[in-house]
C-alpha cells in the first residue's frame, strides 16, 4: 500500500484550527511558536482566537494553514519516532499547500517556509490593485468548455481571464481582470454551467496578472536555502513528481501565475501505484475533491486529535 499526503490551500482556514494539537502536544505548540518567531507576529493568536477577517487576509492565511499542517506532521513524527517522508510515497499540496509539502519533505525549514508564505501572500496582494482582478468558481462544466469560454471572455492582454484551478471534474476556477471575469460568469451560465460564483478573494491568483508576485518570489526563493526533497512532490503546474531543489524552486515560481492542475495531479496517483491519500491539516476540501476525481483511491483526513489514532495505524501498516 502506497500512501500520499496532501496539504490544503486557501479556503480551508477556520478560527480555532489546530488548537487541540497546540493544547495537547508540546511538538505542535513548538511549531506554532516557531512560526510566530519567524514572522515576528503572534499568528497563533489570530489562528486560535482572531476574527475571520484577520485570518482570511492572504498574508495570514497562507502561513497559518501551513503551521496547522506542520503541527500535525511533527506531532505524528514524534509519536511514531519516524519521519513522515519515510512512510509515504509522495506528497502534494494545493497552491500554498505545495510549500507545506516541501516543508514536510524537508526541502525548506519551517521558519523559511513561514517567511516565504508570508511574502507570497503580501506579493500576491501587491501585484494587482484592489478591484482590478477577480476569480470565479464554475460548476458543472468540464475543462475543455471552460478553456474555450476564457478565450471568448478575454478581449486583450489588459482584459483577460484564464483557468486558474482545475480542481475536479466539473469544478473549475477562472481568474483574471474583473471585466473578463464578469463576462465569463455570464457566458458560463449561458453555456450550461450549474453555477458561476464570484469568489471572495482579494486578488486574481494563478493568472498572468500575478507576474509581479512571481518576480518577488523568484528573488525570495533565490535567497532561500533548499535541500532536495526527501520524498517526491507532485508539482501543481506539471503534475509530475519532483525531488531536485532547483527544479522545485522553479516550479514554485511558475505556480504563482500558472494553473493548479489538481485534477490531473490526483488522477496520476494510481499510475504511481498510490492506493491511499491523506489530507493533513484544516478542513476536508481536498478529500472531497479526490472522491470526485478518482473513487478508486481511498481518501481520508487528519485535522483533529480524534483523527490521529486512525492515521497512525494507517502509517504503521506501511512500516
């Protein structure tokens, strides 16, 4: 049985996430304390008792979700006396979750991952003036149809939209200039979409409008020490496993403007002999997506202490 760990992206955050681990395990508390120290910010206070508006600021959400996932990773490793990357075949993460996967695979240190994600959130926010960009979730159409509609909705380089996330069959996200997003919402509904919903985000992620942020991340990653991953990471933009630190950095830069090819990434797992996928961190969004992408894969999650025993038993069966 081959296991892949997956890590959630933006949208999975919730006030109080990870608090049970923080209160119960010194290893988990140490993760939150280290992230707070790295950012010179009481991010843990925002996570555990802040208001939703604070937590959903992109610059807070990104390191916060990573901290929760890594608190669980470090706790499990301590309880088992083994590194998780020695017990799993692959790791992957949705958008910012790819940084978490690389932290869990020892590509980056926890402190550096926190700093990179804080900067990533800030850079994405700076890249486009508020109100100029937008995103929409399109439900009920397949990728080929949505790609065609983005082309129809895009009038120029200064008025365009693209497929940003290919999450699962019939669940896609378009991103770009607000004017083009308004057009694709109308086009999608006219062409059979069940729903086309504007997303409550502050910037058009994973679109060409994010190029300034990609440049900032290129500089930041160039200055960050990275090791080769201890376990292959399934990259968002290529859907292929990667181990080399230089290639990982290049793909993370490309990811800022590139499509999150989650459906394809998860669909390749059976070809890689993966049988079980476990979502580690806040929420169950990715678990739900996998059930739609490939019902043949067994999917589970660990986001509270109540899930811990089953997760450890699963990993024990791999030893």
